[in-house]
């Protein structure tokens, strides 16, 4: 039987169902070879020769394929239809040839299909080809570039910027985008402006809201009403005049549906509507693709196959009626970066199958994403929505006052019946509906609508209480509103807002606009910068960490060209030229390496001090913003003599410190004082005093927030300190929380066999500790043995009793090196294809997947209870692939040297 190889067991199972017993379908479990993660795997001096290594975890898969080829001399490579899939097929062919599983007589074919359906798979089998070496060469060039940047630039970072982890070619550019946005936010200065609105009533008793657009006969710009006093005058001007409808303009309009999904837009919409990260979206989409429900999900194309367009139109007519089918099919086209890599859009394989029609076994997250894809695809071929947009102008007879109201009415919903694209920005007022309004209508102020005005103000998020001073017609004032109670006219304060932080969706969108990255790389780029702790995600927004800001400043000053947007986008285009067969990949690498090597050498000649001084200089406007009183922003506020500058810690964090250290220990975070300035300053935030009157303060240092008891003195230069537990809301830290922390370690009692037991919070979380007594004959230099046992709940540090503490200590003694809490799985996933259980476990650093001796971390944006066996197998394979390098020395153990070492013993036995 011909041997068909795909990437995953799930994909193999689906394809095997279509091909039947005439084929042997096996999985490679992703890439089988990779560059060893060490210097020298790519040799620029040898025409960029690359050393490949079959991962230990992949060896059994390659062997299984080789064994299958013994009974049939035909190999069909059916990996994904893109550059990465082509590379996997090439690696398999090379690895099997090297181990002589592929002989001269072996027929090797490459087939591709954009969807895993019976028709697509069987049709692909009829049209085989050879591995596309142009696509492979583009992969080799990309892999070599990423390696050279990662393994040549990262050591420079380690030696010249202590604590920095590594730098990636495209990841560093994505990080720069996030850091620059954060710097924009920090440099932003809000500008005050006011708007004035009136709640009006038609002669028919219907109400609507209108905005003041002209005052004193002059059209108002956004900032023309700049103060509360000006808003008060505007309100008075409106209330003193009669109002009449001057014009009503209604225009028909249409809205067209969005194009079907490609990779980037799928990730963006899943982020908007489900708050999913790019990685989670692609993992769920991968499972849908492998099950045959959607087409290939890594694509930059938005076109749809003609037969799919026809099927979509038929499904629309049958489900919603003929009026929802446009007269002509909609054709979507974009300029694909590379024609050889452009595929269809991401769409369902069967247009008549909605999410409700999927089998019962389909998981909730898959059903959710499928519903999104199906609705977007169907909507893309539906009729346009028809609207009527209305603009009403209300004014005073003297022309001094003009108010404007806008709204729209949907006269035919069209594609909106099925789907409406999410937005990253706030909806405008045009989406409101207006009542029936006629030109010439006399308009009254709507006193009854005043309650709605207050509601609208509260929704703004700023107004919490408005005091009405004179309910019979006076002016009501607050920091945020001026309201004429008698006439229901509002003046509302606003401030310009800084640009929003990026979400994963808007970051992908920005990278796509800049031409950085490709569909197959977006998810890994966004994930990598978070895994390296360069960026953290809070409330779905990406915020740069100190490490990330520091790395970006370093790269922008010493490797500016290689993190520039234009250079990175041009490099992507050059790689596309390679895959199109229009450029030589060796020459591309040679051009890159010549200049890059010079930049590396120049930077290595610099000292750490020179590097930090340069970064200080560049970041000075943001690290030390000018003060209102004109004083030196770099003068230490604690000692008044030292000069503030940026420093780095071994942990990789950056902070601002005083040049008079250690005499002056003033520090603050890199990004500036904590809001309010009272936590990060030299004196911290006073929480209160202990029973002896010693002050307790909340502070922040280079290693995070902490509480401190008292101040340094000559007798006690180091006051008592205690770290705040991770993920604690600093707003909730008070004296009641601080005192128990400062009282740690807590003595629990004596162990029955001797020794003290204490509880405390340490680097790895809460724990109990037994300090065993020394033997009577122990030398003076001997130190007592300590036994640690972890606690799952930080609160237990303050409450745990002696009996439970002894039980934990004894369990730890009986199970050295193991954690008691790791016994019971959070979720049992099933059997691994190679045998053995796969479980979700609770770990010190978060939940993880366990199989045999492999522990794979679960991504932060995935709920442990939602993990599937298919996901777990992918993570386990990825983790296993990283282990051989750590165990590499172990391969030398069975070498001949060991055998020769036994010879003297053998001679001795013979002599005896």
C-alpha cells in the first residue's frame, strides 16, 4: 500500500477515512528536523551551509514511515499547502533518503489540497507533483535569517544588556510597534473640550438628541468650547431661544458585506468577539481544518472557488429567500504577497452546514469559531443592506444657534441578517434611529427626558454624582457637566484620549499593514514576545515590560536598520521573490550577512556602561520628563544630590536609581512613578503604624512591590521587608494585609522528631519548612538540614496548623523531588498514540500537560478545562523536541570509552 504522510494524527485519521484501506496514512507530528539550537548550525563562511538534526521525539515517527516503505515502494507527501508544509515534505524526503528508506526505485510524490474533504483529497491524488524546491529555498532562507539573528544577536544582548533574553528578527519589530505605542501614550497630554447637547421633543411627542454645531452664527470646531464657563454660556444661549426644524435631509445608502476571512482577519475578529489570542484561534482553526470542516486556515487570499460561490448562493436562497441573493456573485480579490502561496479564503467546506448542523462530538470552541467562519462566508455572498441616513438641523430664527441630529434606518437588512463585522473603534452617532421629524416643526425642550440625560452622562464613565442646585430652573454643576434643568440642555466635559494600546488583533492588523510577517507567522510572533516576558497582556491589551522597552531601545540604537519597518517588509518581499523563483536565496543571505556582521562587531566593542549611557540619552524625554517648575528632572528627589539614571538588574528588569547608591537607595520603575507617586517614591505610601508606632509603608522596587517596617538607621540599616504576593491588587493592600506579611516567617510548632516548623512566602510561593536539629557530634561548621513543602494557597501561610504541616513535611520526605499537589490530574485527556495517559496537571507556574516524562506548559489564554487531546499532543511533541539538546551529552554514555574502562577489571579477575 502506498504510504501517505501528513503532519498530525487527527489529519491522518480524517484522510485515512477518505482513502480507505488501499493506503497507509501516517503522521510526521510536524517538523521532523530542525537546526540544533547552538552556534554553528548555519555557517556563513561555507555558503550558509545548514546542519539539520532529527529530534529525538521525531525519530520514532521517521522510523515508522521507513518501516512502512519496506512493504510498498511509493511515498506520497501530503503536508499542508504552503511554504511550511513544503518544508516538512522536503525534510521528510531528506531524512528518509539519509537512512536509505527511500531508494532509487521509490516513487516519491507531493500532493496538496486546500480542504480535507473526500473530493479534494481524491482529486489531489490524481494530480501529484514533486516537492517545490523554490518554496523550500524560501523556507531555508527564512530559517537561516531567523537563526543568524537569533544566535548571533542574542549573545550580544546578553553581554551588553544584562538580563535580556534574546532577539528575534520579526518578533523584535513587533515588539517595537508595541513599545512605540506605549511611548506615545506616555508622551500624550490631554486637551480639554466641551460638547453641548439638547434633548428635544417633536410636536408628536417623540424625543431625540441634537448636538450644538453653530454658536453665534459661527460653525463650531471640536475645541471651540474649551471651558466649563464657555459651555455654560452656550447652554444659556440655547435655552433663551425658540427652536424650529430648518431642514430634514434623508439619503438612501447601502452597506456591503466584508470579504471572507483570511488568516489575519480571522484572528482579529476572534479577538474582538471572543477575546481569543492569535494562538488559540489558530489552534481551534487547525482542528476544524483537520476534521474537514473548513479550508486551510493559513492564507492571505480572500477569493473563493467558483463552485464554493455557487454553493453559498444556493444556500442563501434556500435558507433566507431569493431577495437575499444578489443579482451577480461577489468576487473578492487582493494582491497576494506571493502567488505560489496564495490560497482560497478561510471558509466552510460545505456551505449548507451551519454550526447547528455539526456533529455532537464537536467541542464548544470549535463550534464557536466555525459559526463565525460560516456566517462571515455566507454574508460575503449576500445582498447589500439598504439604509436611509437622515440629518436634521434645528435652529433659532436669528441664526445664532444650530443643532444637528443624525441617524439611520435599515430599510432592508441584507447581509446584516446573518453577520456584522466587529470594530476596534467606538461606534459613531449615525447608528442611532430618529423619530418622524418634519421641516418647519416647532421643537420644544424635553424636560421629561432629563433622566435619560443623566443616564447618558453616567455611561461616560466620568460622572458619578450631579448635584441639582435649583430644580425650578437654576443651573446644576459638576466637574463634568453643566445642565439647564428647566430645558434639559447639557454641557459635557471631554478630554482627548491617547491612542489605545494594541490588542493581539490590532497588532496583527498593524503588522499586515506594514508588510511584516505572513499568515503562518502571526500567531507565533505574538506568542513569542509574551513568552519572553517582553510584553504582558492585561484586559486583552498588550503592555511592554521593562525588559521589552530596554531591548527595543538597544536594538533601535545599535541595530536600527534591522528593526526598521521598511527593511523588514522589504526582506519579506525578497523572500517572496525567492519562493516565486525570481531570486537566489544564497545571495539574499550574503547581502544580509555582510552588513549585519559589521553591526555585531561594532556593538561588541562597546562597554556595558557605554550602552546604558546611550539608552539613557535616547529614553531621557520619557524616563525624565520635564517638570513644571523647571527644576532638573534627573536630580534625585530623595538625597537631592545624586543624579538619576537607568540601571539594569540581573533579573533583566530595568529601573531608575540614584548615582549616590548605596548611600541613597532611591529607586522607581522605568516607566515612571506609580499613579499618584506615593508607592514608588523614596518614602512609599504610608499604610499605618504597628502596635509600637513604627510606620508601615507600601513601596515598589526593582523586583516589584513590597511592604516595609520602619526606615533604615545606623543600628538597623536593613529594615524588615516582605514581598507582596503575585497578582495582588495594590489598591487593596492595607495595614491589615501588611502586618501578617511582615510577621513572616511564622513559627508553627515543634516537629514530633525534633526541629522547628515555620511557614513563609518565598520566591516560588508559599511553603512550610522544617529545620531539623543537628546531631550532638556534628562539626561546628555543619548546617541544619531543611525540608520544604509547598502550600497551594498563600492564605494558608497564616492559618496552617501543626498537624497539617507535619503531614506535608512527612509526605515530602517520603517523596523527595516531588510535589504533593501534583498527584491528582485536573483533567484526564486520554491515551497517547504511543501508549500511556495524557493528563492536565496543576503546577507551580500554572497548569500543564503531562505525558510520561514530558511536561508541556498550557498557553495562558487557554482554559485548562478546555484542553483537548489533539492540542495536548501538539504541545507534547513541541516540548519533546526541545529536550534532546539538554540531554545531548547523555548520548556519549554508551560510547566505546566506557567499555575500555572495564578492561583493567577483567584482567584482574583473570589474574585471580
